[in-house]
C-alpha cells in the first residue's frame, strides 16, 4: 500500500527494479539530492550508510526529503560489538572495500542530532545478519580465506585470489566447523542482545521540524 521510490548506486540493479518489479528507481551520485523537499513519510537505509563515503551529506539529504513527523529506519553493523573486537580484521561486517565507514552508537547519535533528526533505539535483533555473521567471523578467525562461506552461499567467487587460496584443507575445515558454530550462534546472539553488544544496531529517527 506504499508508494515507493528507490535510490540505487547500481544501474544494473535499478534496471531490474524498474523493468521486473515496476518500481521507480533513481540512480547517480546526486540522485538523492534531486528528490523534492518534504516529500516522503518514511526513508529506509537498512545497512546502507556504511557503504557511503559522504554519509553526513546523505543524512542531511534524508532530513530534507522527509516530511515533518516523517521517520527514518536505520540499521548498521555495530563497530563496538564484542564480535567486532573478537573478529578484528576477520570481522564479517568489516567487508572492505564495500564497507567504507563503520559506526558505534555515540557516533550515530551525534550525526543524527546535528542533522535535526531525533533518534530512538529500535530492536537490534537482525536475524538476517546476526547468526551468519557470528559463524563467518569465527571461521575467518580460524584462518580460513576471508568470508569463504559467504562467497560459497552467494554462488560466486569474489576474486581469482580466493579461488586459489581455498585449498582442500580449507574446504574440509569450513564444513566441519559449520554445524557446531551454527548451534553456538543460537546461544551467542541472544546473549549479545542481553548484554547490549549486538552485532548490528538499529534506530528509528523522526524529523521534528523543517
């Protein structure tokens, strides 16, 4: 029942949305800035902000296009999480070069306060990320090629180098550790939510005035 507009970096993805899903999608580095003022009730940037170099300008543009009383839905990886500290260079969400910046709660709250958007915490539980992220981070720390499981599940080789590095030993270790780590994740993820150290953090923000 919503009238939606998409903003997409990839022209290929935008084409699919336009032609197959019949959704209006704008592209280009200035796509967001070309949207009209005070024209949206809701903006969703779910695991998007960490991909944007000029994220502060993006937040300002979101404030501009929201109607007064409009809401922003925001989710990002949690750089202060125990998983991030344990994973270090093997943290699943580190993901260079696709992720160009990372955030903690203090930084996010400062950015949005300066932009005129009032933040309130949302449910941090992100089942589409949390369980898998723990498993992949643990396997990365075991010395397996970075995000090997993720690459296999996506059905693609992220690089020629990855295909070369993934030896038979790596493949065996990948599958031997998979089930134990999945079971362990069912304990780990709720525990991290309980102690307020989730792998991802989520907020709802509201535009209070123009």
